[in-house]
C-alpha cells in the first residue's frame, strides 16, 4: 500500500528530495505522493520532520 501525506504537511519538500523514484511532487497546499509510482520503501516517512507521511 502506498504512503500518503496528511494535512499536517508543512510543504518543506524534504520528502520529495528523499524519494528514490520521484513519486512525490508539490501540490497546491501540500506535497502529494503518486500511489502508482510509490515503492512503499518508507524513506519519505523517515525523512518527514513533522511525521505527516504514513502508509495508506
């Protein structure tokens, strides 16, 4: 199951830089994860400074 970014995202961009497949991009109000591209590796969740990324 792909990871998802919650509303507590502060749009810092840390997760996007950590994603090994580039599945994370900036949205209008927060970053988003492309579920089809996500490898479920959890690297982004480990890098998020506010804990806004969880397995969906």
